[in-house]
């Protein structure tokens, strides 16, 4: 993510709190695009590990 961050470091991000998911996906900003790609990749990964968690406290 370092190279993508550095290339877009000069562009200010819009106020993301006021945007919906559809609007968020339509913004053409290199850093935001990389973050969304990583989130999509993580969401597609299996989450079976979470079901094996057992808090014994």
C-alpha cells in the first residue's frame, strides 16, 4: 500500500462520512481505491477462523 499511498498523497480526500457505499465506490482517488480493494479482498476470504475462537475467561 506504500506506493499507492505515496502517489496519491497530494490529493485531499473528500468528507467520507457524508457518502453512501455506492458514492464511495465511485470516487477516483488512488488511496481510497487501494483501501476499498483490500477490504473487498478481505471480505472474500473465508472467515472460518473466527468461528473457532473461544474466550475462556
